[in-house]
C-alpha cells in the first residue's frame, strides 16, 4: 500500500511538472508571436518613411494606413487631397464672353474679364453632377465709358438648362479695375431644382 501511495504521489507530481512545462511553452510561444508582430508593425510603420513622395492624378488611388489599432488597412485617397491635376496648367484671359464653356477652364486657370458686357455665365456640363471638379477662376471687372451699366454679374448654370444662379456681382463705377477669385480648388458639383423643374449647379468647396 505504501508503494501504491508513493506511486500515485509520483504520478501527480509528474502531472504538475508537465502542466507547468506546457504553460511555460505556451508563454514562450505567445511571447515569440508578440515580438514578431511588434517587430513587423515597427518595420511596417518605419517603411512609410522610405516611400517616395508622389502626386496622385486620379481619384481611385489607394494607400495603406495603420490608423486603427496598428492594423494595416487600405484606404481610398479623397480626390481633394491629391492637389492640382497633372493636366492642369497655364492661364488664359477671357474678355466679354457671354458664356464660359468647359473647354476654357477644365485644364487651365482663367481670368474672366467684364468690361463692355454686363454679365457672363460659367457653364457646367451635367456630366459633372454629383462628382468633383477642379477650378481656378478669377473675376475681373474694368470700367468702360462706352457702357451705362456698371453692375457686372457672374452666373453659374448647367449646359442644358436656362436657369442660372448669381454667384458674384460688382460695380465698376468709379473703379478702374477690380480682380478677385471666384473659384479656387476642388468642388463637389451638387444641384438644386427650381419650381419649374430646371436644375441649377451648386458648387461646394471641399
């Protein structure tokens, strides 16, 4: 009986030793995994410093970000973070045109000058509705003795609609020249509907 008791004690001791060894091995494994994950995260975060700077030209670009619990995630870059489009450049002056069409402002900055005309309209194509558009448009008014109407007005309208919205109004009386920005940067092209059903563009700066 004594030998049986000693044997049972030995078995229980071995069980405790094996359990402790198993726990130690699990702790070792967990520690190794933790160190490997932390090392990967550190290397991953540090690798961002080595990425060359790049200007994006399309709104479908994506980047990898570690903004949530250190977990890498792919996120879309908002188009208004991407700066001026690569195709956009140069400047053009337009004087006394009744309407400013897309081909005149879609790839270059423009100055719209009103001297002998009292108003003009910036025309937005309907295809831009609910999308984003980049604009650099200045308004300039010049005094002219050949016209009696010194109130210069700038409107915004859709190409296929006769409805237009007043976006700026200036007086050129007793003022030789005035120049001011109207649009500069990225805009979301929203819309509003008149009681007659016609749509007007509404540009929201983003």
